[in-house]
C-alpha cells in the first residue's frame, strides 16, 4: 500500500506525464464548450441590439435573423459534440489516472469507474429513509484491508419535489438526499439491533432546544453517552441501548471524533447485521477530471488519494482488523 510521501514520486514518475497527455483533450473540450455557449449568446445580443437600433426592417435586417439562427444551430451541434468529447476525456482520465492511484494503494482492489454501491446496499444501511426518485453513482471500489472486506463508491440520491407557483404553474425541483462517499465494511460481529450515528446538527444549532428535539425524533431511542466531545459532534439512536454501548466503546468514540476532525464533513454511520455503513457528505464530484483549469496538479492527486484512503482510515480507526469479537 503506497504511503502519502510516495505518492509524489508516483506523480513525477508516471502520473504527471499521463495528465500532460490528457491536456490536449481537455483544451479541445473546453474550447468546444465555450465556442458553443458563445455561439448561442452572442447572436441573441446582436439581434436585440439590431432591433433596438433599426426602426424599419430593410433587406439586411431581414437577412440577419437567418444568419444568426444558422450560427445558433451550429453552436448547438458543437455543444452536443462536446458532450461526447467529455465522455471520452472522462473515460481516459479514469483509465489512465484514477485506476493508477487505486492500484498503487492496493493492486488487489477492484475499481470499476461506471459502477456504484447497489440500491440494496444503500437501503440496507437504513441511513437515509427518504424515498429516492433518482439514484446515481460511480467509482466503485471493493477490496480487503488486512482481514476486513469493504465496498465503497460515490453516490448521489435525490427526490423530486413538485409544487405550484402563484400562477398555478407546476414547478419540479430535484432535492439531494445524499451526495458523497458511501462505504461499508465487515464489523466481524452480528448485531441483533440497529445503531445509528448522525451529525449532531440539532444541538449545535439549537442548543438546549436541540437536545429536547433529539428525544422525540430519530429512527430509534436516543442514546446518551459519557463522552462530551463525541456528543458535541454526533447524536446516537439505537433499537438496543445495551448493544449500542457495547459497540461504541471509548476507543471507537474517540476514533469517530478523529475521523470527523480529519475530514470536516457531515458523517452518518449505522451498525446493522454484521456491517458498519458510513456516508460522508460532499457537495462536489469527487473523482472527476478538471475541465475549466489544467489537470496537471499534484494537489488533485493528493485529494484523490486522501478520499480513497477513507476506507483504510475508518477500518484502522475503528479497529476492525483486530477481530476482538467473533460472529455469533
């Protein structure tokens, strides 16, 4: 497993050359996209300016809309072609760069760019109960770290919100349920109950009122634990209070606080069956190539490496490889 300090060597030796080779594709894609957008916007501006400046429609004024319409149609074709170019650029980036980083971390990990965590796995986690209307994901990885198997991918689930405006017109809006990195691993212990850990937004935002709300909301009974720092960041609900305390040892609570401080993103976890499920929220796409700027940047490789190492971090911090329990 490649270490962080070895990543720069890999970048200088191999990845930088691959990224430089992809720059031509990126620049052509960007040029097509900008030309297509400009070819739609500029003719509209010219047409409106001409109408404002011309009081009567002479022959040239009548001919102008035809020319501008032709430019707009041509620009739309360019934009459509740019979508195909983006797919090709993305495919090359995943194949030549992302795959290389994944296999540098562990050559035995299985990486499939266009697959994701299944809907069954997502539902089994019971982390997000809102019904989804759109389920998208990519960058699927499965593997084993020491003795612990894991599966993860980027996911984006949404539901459609339908409303009407003051004129009675229907308005459709897509609302995100979860967007980010979804991960689950073997906990080597079969749970009879279900334990849920969520960001303690209520207490941080609403203070004492938030504490009262915690008692009447959630998927199961609120579990109060003797770790003030942990409860500052997380709220726990469980169907079995004793089992929840058995799972959330002082070491594991400290580990979860450490993980939260490292990534500084909302984290949801559940312990169900014999798996620990973890969903870390992000607002951006995680493993996609840059288009608007150069992709030849070591910082991008560092960020990607850190995200892929989330799996190892969680397994290490939660001590999943120690096998302190045996499955019943």
